[in-house]
């Protein structure tokens, strides 16, 4: 789930490689909540990327 500064939320699903795409409409910060219960133990590595508008 990705929630922008205005409270707009969207659910995203990863592909086979764990990548996802989301369009955050509002400028500012966004929060990403990850459901770790869906990961296998060896998949807990995370790479974060942020993009400023």
C-alpha cells in the first residue's frame, strides 16, 4: 500500500522480481507499507528509491 501526503492510498502488487510501479499524484512525501508476511525468509532485502517532483 502506498499512501501520499494527502491520504490517497493505492495497493500495488510486485512482479516476479519484486518490482512495482505506482503513480503518486500529490507532491511531497509518500509512505510505503509492506506486508512482510507474504515474503519468503530470504526475500527480506529491500532497496528503496525515491523520486522528487
